[in-house]
C-alpha cells in the first residue's frame, strides 16, 4: 500500500511541474471583461473571458509561446456572457504570453 501512495504522490507532484507560466496583458476600452488563464496541457492554452458589464464586448486574444507565429482568436461577448478561447501549438509550450484587447461592441 505504501509504494502505491508514494508513486501516486510523485505523479501528482510531477503534474504540477508541467504547468507553464502565463503572462497576461489586458487592454480594455469601455468594457468590464475579466480574463482568467488556463493551462490545458503541454501544448494547449486557454483563457476564460467573462463580460461583467452591461454592454456587449468584442475581444481579440493573441497567444504567443516563443519565436513561432502568434495565434489570434476573436470572441464576441454579450453582457453577462462567458467564453473560453483556446489555442493549440505544435511544440511544447514553456511560457505563454497572452494579449487580450476588448472594446465595446455596437450590437
């Protein structure tokens, strides 16, 4: 029983070291959008956008993981809406830089 507990704790400790750090830059223009980064594995990153304001928001999310080409995603959020924005990469991510720009939407 003790060896199984030891192996399980080692696996859990290693899984924590696989997470990569996020650097999030936010530029909000007349909207109240909250950004929460998520690490989904070795080569996938995501952010959760939550529009806490009373107006719709148009957001552009740019994921950069190094010297490769950045991945850009767009999301439109109604008031009170939450959206998951993801990006996958063909290489293992060491550090993720995310730039989120949101502005009020006319619709």
